[in-house]
C-alpha cells in the first residue's frame, strides 16, 4: 500500500456532472483526501470546482490532497501526452497531479481537444456504420513511447508519480524492462469475484502498489447493464457472515477485505451517509478464516472488460485480457 496515498479514495467515475462539485466538497467534509479522477469521466471541471471550493473555505490545503487522473487512449502519441495532462490540470484547477496513470493499454487515433472532449472511444460518433471512420480506430503507438512521455511529465514537475491501469502481467514485465521512472501504481478491477492474486503478487514483487477499482464488484455495473442482480457480492454467505460477526455492513466487509490484503480502494458514492460508511473500516479486522472464505468466492468474473463492452457498444472487438 502506498505510504503517502490514503488507502481509501473517492472514486469519481459515473458521478453526474451536476452532482460532482457538491459531492467532492461533501467527501472532503467526510474525511476523504484522495480523489480518483480521469479525463474520460467527463467531470474534471466540476471536480476542480469542488476542490477549489473546499480549499477556499479552508477545509483542506492542496498539500492535504492526493489527486489522481488518467491519460485517455486517444492521447497516447508522445506529442499529445503533455497536452492531455495540462488539460486535466486546467480542468482540475491544479498545478500538479499526485499521480497520473495510463488509463488503458489501448492506443486510439488522436481526436483534438477542440473537436470533442472527452473524446471517449469512437473516432467519429457521426461516421456511417460502414465507413472507414466507424467504431474505434486503433493507433500505431507503442506503449514504451507513451511511457517515455509520461516520464517527461515527472521531469517537468507536472505530476509527482506515474503508473498504469488495466495492465496484465506480461505488460508489467515489459514495462519494467524499459521504465526509467518506475510505475508507482497499478490500478485494476479487483473484488472477491476477481481476486487477481497473481497480478497483485507480481506488482508487489516489482514494488508497485495496487489500487482496486470496483471493490464492491457488480454494484458499479448494474446501471450500465454490465452485471446482473444475482451477481451482487453483498448477499454472498461469507460476506454476510463476516458482516454479522463484526457488526458491519456487507459493503464495509468488502472494503475491509480489499484494504486488508494490501490494496488501496476507490469506492464511489454521492450519498453522504455512504461516504461515512465507506471510510469507517479501520476499527475492525477480518480473521484469516473470514479473509479466506471471502477470497474463495473468486470465479475470475471481470465486469469491466473491453473484450466485451467495446464490441457491444462501439462495434470493435478489442480484448486486452486473455
């Protein structure tokens, strides 16, 4: 677990723009100091408004905060990496980022900021389905070139640390052969249905900290039609038994499981009572038996899989996990 980054962060994915600024201020009031953002979440302007309001009201200083953002797929070419970073900085009203991550190991053709921002996945949403610009357009940009440009951001003081999201073991091995500045963070989907034991162990071997997104599993994906109600972890027997034994909610048990195995977490909510609940996991510890029972739920069920959603939503088959 990263020594400086608070282990429980506030995830900004899927928070509606109109709710974002107020949610950020509310989260800071609740005690959050770590915010996980991304250009692709389309709410960095509002996130910046919330951070600026909290700072101006004296709730926090910039030094109290840990702010992460992510490089989108269309900005992988080295000449566009700094442009993308500076856009996020401007939107967030910050002089530097604590952590900047490559969002996916997927390079897509550049879409100028003036044309469409955030660019999302499609090269041209208005292109005819049978035309050359339909769907996702892959770009011939090697990941090592993108990483070199990420390193330049550290050299210039625009970001303190750099890392990656959604990399598999082979990409991590490869990255560590050429990285001049080593990645400090690997952010991946991880929960009891997708424990990612080998990948997390490999990251630890290389001294890379791990952040688990979607730590509650299916909860983030119901509204997107990417998970079925029966896939909720909240009602599974090992989680409910541990919740009852510890006087906690099922969600708190899932978050505690993630932190206790050494990963940071970035749960998302707009409800103040949930914000408090998600932070209140330091006053209990799961037993080895409880941890093992919850881990045994693993069935390698990935909810956030480009190999599934890219084809369904964007007409392009683009797996990154085998």
